[in-house]
C-alpha cells in the first residue's frame, strides 16, 4: 500500500524509473469528469446490489431452511453459480446477450422487440452488470441466511402458533429479528464485495458503451494496463481502498457489527 501511495505521486509507464511529480495525479483525479462518474456509478452499483440481493437472498435462505419437498434438489440447482468462476459467468452472459449470435436474435422478434440489444444502451448495459452480479452472488448470501434461519429455535414458532400468530407475523416478529446478525454480516460482505467488481465489467461491457459501466476498479485497470499511466492508476486505487475502508468502518459502527452477541443467549 505504501508503494501504491508513492506511485500515485509519480509518472510511470511501467518501464524505467518512476518520475516524482508531486500531486499532479491527484489534481488530475479531482478534475476528471470520468473519475467523478466512475465514483457515482460505483456508489449506485453498490447500493443497487444491496437493495436487489438482500431481500431475494433473505427469502430464499429462509425458504431453503425449511423441510419442503424437493427442497434439496432445487437448492442444488440454485447454487450452481457458486461453482462457476466470475470470468466463466461473464463469458456465458456475454454470449447469451450477444445481439448478433445470442438467443436474443430469436427471442426479440417473438416478443415484438426485434434488434433487442441490452449492451448497446447505457441503462441496459448497467442493468446487465447489476443483474449478472446479483445472479452470481445471491446464492452465497442465501447460504448465510439458510444457516442463520436453521439456528432459530423451533420453540419460538411453536409459542407464536399457540398465540395465534400466522406465518407472516412469525416471519416479521421472529425470523427477521433473529436474523439481524446474519443480515449485518451479509450486508458488510455485499457492500465491500460490490466495490471490487471488475471481471464482469471487463468481459461483458468493457466499461462501455462510452463510460456507462466504467466503475472505479475498471477505471483503475484502464489507466494502468490500457493507457500505461500507473501513477494515475495508483491514485485511483488509493481512492478505492480509502472508500472501501470508510464504508466498512461506517457499517461496523452503525450496525453494531462489532458488538454482536448470540441471539440464543438466555434460552
């Protein structure tokens, strides 16, 4: 990290000795509209990922913790994305969404939308990144919620049933409070993980169209390994690390993550 901070104060193309240039890279970063947009898109992607993944993973995890018929089979199918690498998932979705050779060339005309191409529009491309990341990571967080839900004592539900509470009231007044620690853990992992999305953006959209999906990690890659401006890329990396650290500290501070206690104490 010390080396990265030092490189952010230099001009270096990857060969030779870095030339010390003071705060030039940081001044450029402050005035760079592409960097400003990358930070905004990263914040939107992080918030959108949390808002999309949390309720789905929570409901699926609670469902998977039950004893329904075929639950094990359906869960095994649902957890398949956990077995695939991020690069493989991105390649699969890039092929599926290809406007020339993918299934969209057949499905689009059938639903009255010929020429359907999500990756050519700014909103569509960003939506694809949000969707693919959710498809990839929801199973992981579902596992967390499944484990948490299975730790809830059955006696709580039996007492609620005796009191006349239905399934939905039991969910709101027993399941959710008992899963508060799991929700916090999942949220921290989700937010910090969202800040490191890279391979999905690189393979599916390449940061485009334009800069519609250029988030901070991709901007760092573009500056360093495409434009060979490692000094500027190091400044972007410092911003990303600082933001991830700040987000983690805020979440730990305001969610009580550091004061977690077992929800089964006293039982």
